[in-house]
C-alpha cells in the first residue's frame, strides 16, 4: 500500500449516508474496455478490495462500495473512525479492517471500532502507511518513523535504528518475509534484524518513494517523484515519461493476474506496462481525472483508480454497455425545482443525492451562480445544540455574482417528508470571529424562513450569515436544518456486512504534512 503527493485542499467531510451510487459509464477510446465513475467520493486517497466490497479512504472518511449492486456506506468519526482523513487500509486474517489515519489507527471488525494512538504505543498519530505481514504483525508508517504491533507489544523503528528516513510513505511485505519501507530519503528493507537501504546512489530513480509493489517474479517496483524503478535483486532499471510513463510522479503501483503493471501517475493518468509495451489512459479515455492517487485490482480483474475528483472503475475485458445498462442517475436533463428548465442549463440550481434516492436541491437568486455545494459532517470539536439533530449534516456553498453589499436568497428543497424545526449556522459572526453555533432564523433582514420541507435563506453580502464579512459580491455559507428528536425516527441508519479477499489494494497521500 502506498502514500503519495496531493494538492492543497480543504477537508470537507460528508455525512454518513446509504444510497445507490451515483455512477456513470463512459466508453474507453483506448480499447474495448468500459469505465464506471463513482463521482460522489471526492479527494479519494486509498483503495482496498475486499471480496464483493471496495473500501475507499478519503479526506471525508472511509467508503465501502458493494460491487454487485452499487450501494455504498460511509464511515466517519461519528461511527467510530478516529480521524476522517484515511491514508491507508489493510485487512488481517480475522477479517478485521485496519485504517491508518492522520489521528491514529482504527480497527473495524464489522460490528465495532477500536482505535490506537501514541497513548497505546504508536510512534506518531500521523499514520500514513499500513501493512500486515504473514504472521499477522501490523506495521505502521508515520511522520516520525515506523512501528510494529503483534497484539501484545509495540516496537519502534527510526533513522537511528536503520530506517532510511522518518517520514514513511509506504510499507510492503514480500514472500521472503522482508518488510519494505518507502521514505523521503530512500527505501529500506528489514530482514529479521538486518537493515539495507537503497537510494539514488545505488540506482533508485528518486529518494522520495511513494509506492512499492512486488510482482510474481519477485521483482521490486518503486514509484517515486521522478519515475519508476525496477530492481530484480541485482540491477536497476528506471522508466520515465520519455520511455512511455504517463507522468514522472508515480503515486501507486498494482500488478494484475496477467502480469500487467499499472502505474497511477499524478497529473498524467494511468499507465499499463506489459511485455515492454506502454498504454496510457487519461480523462480523454474515460478516467474521471488525471490526478491519480491510488490504483488497485479487484477479484474480477477490474482496475480501481482513485483521484482528486472521484473514483474510476475500469473493466478492461468488457464491451461497451448496452443502453439498458446505463444508470438513471444522470441529472443533466432533470428539473428538480420544477421551473420548466433543465437544471443543467442553470447556474443557480444544483442538487446533491441524499438517502433512499432522495435529493437536496438548492436554488439561488436569478443571475447568481452556486459553487462548491457540499454536505459536511458536524464538527467533532463542538457540541451541537442539545435538543436538535442535524440529520443532513451542514450544507456548504458559495453564491457568486451577488454584487458587493447586495442581497440574495437561497432556497433549499429537502425531501417532501422533511419538516425542519429551525436552521443553525456554524461559523464566525462579527462579534465572535471564532467558528461557533448560532441560530439563523429570519430577523427581518437576514436568516431562514421555513415552509414545510423548503428552507429559504436570506443573505446580504458582508452581513450576518455570510461567513466572509467583506463586501466581495459573494455569499459563503455553511449551516443546516435542525430537527427535534421525534422528527428523526424514520431516518434510515447505515448498515452493512463484511467479507474477505486476497486482492491487493492501494493508497496515497504525500504532501498533507510536507511539501
């Protein structure tokens, strides 16, 4: 599993939802394969196949997709995950799922969660890499070194004990029992108590190693910030863009059953290397984004590719989909606000899926534009108002084109059976610049008016409700409808089961804490 480079982003955590995946098919122009896009997962970091399930780690928690029917469940800190930024995932021999996060490690047995931090023995809570060896020992790579846990005790490894560098991006095991560590200062191999380190001086393409994969012939493949290096035990070979690689920054590597090597390249898409021949796949072929963060192979040989814009699933063997196979989730021709105009042609109308096939539709004033529509988790550091439940989380958006100091409204259309009791915001106010909860009901100038399932928000640029108190012609908002306890009894809970697999997964992130 692997950790790599990623652009700066704002962490937005989606509320826990269970509903059919909003997925779309795109025919590939590179071959007869087909692409399926899972665009509801933004800022995906890592992938772990698990039988009929695929686990996706992201900046918004971990998602479990059921391959057979497309449904999915999201797990966040509300469920027991210690931190919502999931960097790596592994499955042990008892079918426990282990999650490396930027707040520690969490273990999920299908029913409950257990977490580990520095208080338990981790060398750092900033955990970036995770692997489990054939004896069941768990290995963790952090920003301050690596450590192992055998179920009873912890051992710590740093640059003072033989590790090439303390910032560990990836850990991989091989059939000989070696533990491989990719760091920012090279690769280290631990064989029992013996350490061996490889750097550019010995043939490595670059000292920042983001991915390590061992193929069926025992060859070691290293993805770096400047190409891919192959080490066969005695000699080194490096491949870069001039050789056919999609981009030199390689975030992940996966090898399929046929021996194809798949390289996830940040900024270049995916490269398939087979029998000395290169094939590239980009957004033009059906990939959701060229900013690839991880690659994994499921039990059916489908290639799963995570990116900053979502997750792509590539079936290299299938033909183009029949018309009846095309999902009906495409909203481009829908008129969710019933104004007689397709929403896709209006900048001031946006929709997001909720549970059970329902949608939240947001409509702003004519002449304005909605951007950045998201559903965000309740801040874990701040208690919500005690008598309310925010079942839809906090809704964030920006309204552009308002005009400096001018007014605008936004109407939120919730499912028909929803009847919010009030509306709260979480953010700054002129008298309290720190983020905090405050009720945002209409006061004659700004605030929310509630009519059944429709909440209309009144704003004035730079005044109460606008999270940026400057006259910039935009409204930035994050808030949500509050429900009394009795109003939430019919809301479905997220459920699911687990199954094991020997499929290999991938994981990424390299510049959350550095670069």
